[in-house]
């Protein structure tokens, strides 16, 4: 039976107090709506409909860019007149048969297994609601059951509920699955005779009962799956809950986290055995840490493969972006180092404090220990790159490469003006500015002759 998915993402999110559409606020480094669409991709739906409204163009362009290959359609709800009105906007693009699964764009941590369980509960015949029991159900629609607690009779919105109904703990999460043919009929019968003058999707429960359609409920594995976001405080709370789950999974695999409460994963992290991660580290994109890797405090690592036995000292920033960064086994990085896209380091490479490497390869045993820049360079084995030295790789219009052979020693405060090649075993005198190739095995010095001027006096400040 074909599956259609409708994701409601039209709300303004007034309590967020932000010009950004609510569903584009980020959880774990990604827009909330992006989490939902990523989850639904595993359900193999024939159609996914995203209902936009506030900031529609921004939401649609963002999701089209992120999910270019997904079967997404966008419909707009303008103005926003309630959840039922929102789903009514999707009716023209929905097929007449199959099952329609309705999810919320501001409830980002729904799991695929829970969504599938809701579809299975519907089975093409029943109205299936995703419910949960909450200690504090404030703001949620309450589930009203019969006297035996078996049949769902209705969902009552919080603002329309009586005091007795507000005491109920079982709530509707905003997600349901229904036979598409029946859902279309129910949506056509909605009215706005309520305190808010809105069209409530929850009213379809009473319609299903009138039509003799069974109303069933399914529940998620964990409360975190159904927690929606309406304010910065709720977003922050959900972020910490999500990160606690990620930290727990890593520790179950043997990763040692100095403090799970001070750990952030905003992508995927694959770890070998005996990995140590200190406090306040952020991992983004796709990151792999080899056996025995040690990550110091306050590091940010994005899209990188870190080899076995690597030590990344505190306050290091590794950003692989689209090109990635690779760090070979046994290397030492930082503190306060920066590895940029395209940095590829061999085994036992040393990158020290305030050293930046971009789009460059460094062969086994190469070292740049202090205050240096290597951009668009190919560095050979056992090279010693002096403090304060840089590759001048940009001529104002184009980038050029610097090639440094094996066993080259480069003194402090050198400028290598690319394109340039330093032959194997060359030594470059400190303070040299080179614009021509340096031959193998020779000392090359390019700096002004030192002079001392007798009788010269330092300028004095004029007193007024």
C-alpha cells in the first residue's frame, strides 16, 4: 500500500522571538525540519508533502538544497488557520488511495521505527494516533477514552479542555496516520466552531467514530521523540537531551568522555577503541577517530579522519568542509592549531600552536611547530618548517603551489613565494624571502645585508 507523508512546517513560532522560521532553527547543527525529512527517507514514501507558511520561500529553498533527490512537494498555508486547515492544503496533491502519515516539522527527533509503527497501526483501515503520557501535559491536546480506557473517543485541545480533561496525562503528539481516502473526506467536513476560530485536525477523531472507523493509539519508545519546540528554552532542553543520548551510545561503545554533559555531536562520529574526548568538544559533519586517539578540551572537528594514536591538543580547530581533512597515525596537533579543507597529513606529523594548514599534504615526520602557514603546498618527509614562515600562495588572482622536498629545513620567518620548489635536503636561512627555486642539498639565503648606522638617533616625541 502506497505511503504519503505530510509534514506540517508552516508555523511562525512566535515564542521563538526570531525572524527565522521556527522549523529552520537548528538542533545538533541541523534545521529541525531537516531531521524529520532525514528520518522519513527510510520509510520509502511515494510522496512527501511539506506544508510551509511563515518564511515559506526560505524554508522551501533550504530543504530543496538539502534534499535534492527526495520526492518532496511543497504547498503553502496562507494564512495559518490551524492544523486541520494546514493539512487541507495538501489534499490536492495527495493520491486517493493508500495511507497518509502526518508529522510535525518542529518535532525533530521522531524515529523511523515509531513512524513505521504508526503506519502499521493504521493498516489502511483505522485512524492511528501517536500518543504519550506526560507528567506535565500543558499545551497538548488530551486523549479522552471510554470508561474502560480502551477506545479513543476524542482529542480535546488544551485551550478548549475542561479542568477535568486537563488533568489527563495522555496527550496527542500531533502525529497520526489515516487511510488517505477517509482522511480527505474528514478534512472536507472540518469547521472552526471553537475558542480560537481555527480548523483542528484533531476533530477527525470524532468523525472517524461517527463513520464507524476504529481509532487506535501507538506510543514512541522515548519521550524525546515527541517533544516539540516552541521556544528557545525548549530548543535548548531538547538539544541537551539529544546530546545525552549520543554521549550514552558512544560510552556504551567504550569511548571515554570526560563529561557527557559537555559534549556536542552535530553529525556522525565513528570511534575506534580507547578513544578519549575531553570537555567542550564539538564534532560536526562526518568524523572518524582511530584507535587510541585523544581529543583535548575545547576542540572543534568537522569532516575529518583522525588516525590511530593521534593527539589533538586543546583549542584546536579542524574544519574539513567538503574536501575533508586527514591526519595520519601518531600525529600531534595543536594546541591552538587550525587544519582547513584539503589538509592531508602523513604519519607522525607535528602541527604546533598557531599553525594553519590548508589544501596541503605533509608527508611522514614533517613538522611545523610554531606560528606558521602552509597553503597549497606539498611537503616532503621529515621537513622542519620554521616558526613564522609562510607560503605566499596567492598572487591576487590565482593560487599557486609550493613543493618542498624531503629533509628540507626552513628557518624562521621565511616567505616562500609560489610557484616555487625547494629541492630535497635544502636549507633555507632564517628571514629569507624566496621567489626562485632552491637547489637540493644547498643553503639558500635571500635577505638584505645587515648594516649598523653609527650616529643614528631614534626619533623623539615632541613635547608641547
